[in-house]
């Protein structure tokens, strides 16, 4: 762990004179040195626009950009690099599907099924699509333990269902639902399955072909990469059938005032100057992750979650939200009579960074009848002593706030 933590420069800093305990990786993960150094080196030595230049710098950056695409395709189990579209993040990826795919294949009277535990970015684009097309939005609920109620799928999915949108791992509850019944039910009626993989790709990883979904989205900054870069994976036949979402340079074959033809996928969905530095850096982040044994990372994160859960549960008046057996390393909690923001501010003074609020998942808050929660999200660089620091800090905050 000392060697791993040394790869993340920010973990050596202090906050209010205390060693930083960073437990907000679910919002954005810290970056390893090799990613930070690469970004700096690209700007210093190799900065040039991709795809449109014949000079050496442009060709070098284009090669690195496409190598990153291939690296990410291998990492998520894509059938080919062309199925990987670079976007500004998971939100942009999901909106691309809702606008480009949804605009062509969803009509009035159709319906879209969305799970109750989704992040706003996998809810609002589908609401907007339904409003535009005259379709119906249906909700697949979860129970109080945080388990997705897949037994209700037959009552929600029918011949007019066009898409089912679901998370691979909840950013609030940590739930990793079994997506097999979702995929089977959707495909049985010809609907597509759109998966938000922002947390899932980090905690446990993904093989999109084995998962059986049709679209998969994630953001680079949660996977130890930079902000402003994300991925949309889609089955090639679906991407080919979709019109472009954005128009501009680099996504065209030929432009005339009479008619424009488009470049093949994935360039058809990568209009304008790409975030080529971000894409290359995301490829580097993937290489960083791939050096670790996934089973060892999973075991380490499970130990962190178990320690934090056991210690937090011993605090009077504290409730943990989400208790499914296979949840990922995210623990959200509330304390009777105590506002989450107050807990977060006291922890901050102790050098402990957590997230407070609704976590862009207000339907989850509504389910439990609360306005916000405290959330600690762990990563491979966290330690058991930091899990203990969290529990000790929360206990101290409770004593202070309840006096």
C-alpha cells in the first residue's frame, strides 16, 4: 500500500494541518503520477490536433489517440476499437444515446424503463426523450436494502418498451444489481439495455459482451483519469444505425450545401476537436489499473467497506443506506437529528473528505424520505486506518452536534 499510495502525489498533502483522508473517489478519483506526468509531457512535447494534419506532431498524437481507443476497447471487452466513442463524460455518452438512438427509434406510445437508483444523468436524458417523442417513462424500483426489484420487470416491460436504463453499480447505495434478468427481459421484446458504468467499471470492471448490454457509458475521472473525457461503447450495428448527435468538423465524409455525408463510427460521434490529451491520458489510466490483479483489488476494497460498515454501525442513531451482499466500496449513511452537511464540515476539519447531499440521485433520497446523506467512497489507494479514521471522525462529529 505504501508503494501504491506513493503513486498518488495528492495523498501526501495535509488539510487543516491533518493528513488528507480522501474518501470521495465516487465523485472523482485521484490521479496516479504516470497519468499526471503524461498529461504534462503531451502538452510540453507533443501537442497537436489529431486526424487532420500530415506533420509529425499531428501524426504522433493521432496514433496515440487511436492506441488509447484500442486500449480501452480491450479493457471493457469490446469486439473492436470502433465501438468505443470518446465523449466529454458519461453524461455526454448517455445523452448521445438518448438523442441519437432515441430520436430515431422511439415514437409516441413507446416506453422507456429506468431504475429508481439511477444517477440523474441516466434519468433526465430519458425524461427529455419521452417529452420530445411522446413516450412514457416507467420506473423499476428497489427495496429498502437497496436491491433492484427485478421480479417486477414483467409488469413494466412490454412490446412497446424500447430501452431499459440501469446502473452497473449505484453511486449512492453501492448496489451492484444482477443485470442478467434485466438484459433477458429487455431483449425478449427487442428493447436495448443502456448501462451506466461509472462506478461499475472501477469496482469490479466490465466485459460488455459478457454483460450483454447494448450501450455502456463511463467517465474517465472516476477511473483515475482526467476530467472532461468519457466513453460511450455501443454495439457496432446500433452505432451504424444512429444519426450523429453533434455536427461539425471531423465527423463528416463530405460537406456540400446540397448534402452532407458522415464519417464511419466512431468518428461520426466525435464532432470537433477531440479532447485528445484526455483520451490518451485515459488510456494511460487504464494501463495503470491493468497492472493490478482485479481479485486483489476487489478483496482490498471489500475489506475497507467491511471495516467502515462495522465501525459506523456501532454509532448510536446512525443508519446505513444500502446493504446488499455484493455492494461495492461505497457507504452512505445518515444520523438521526444531524444534518449531513454538518458532519461533512466537521470531518473536513479533521482532514477527512467525504461527499454530502443528494449525490445527483434525488429519487434515492425520496425513497428513504431524506434530503441528503453522507457518503464515503473508497478506492484502491485507501487503507484500513483511513476507514477507522472515518468512523472515529463521525463518532466525534455526532458527540459535538448532539451536545
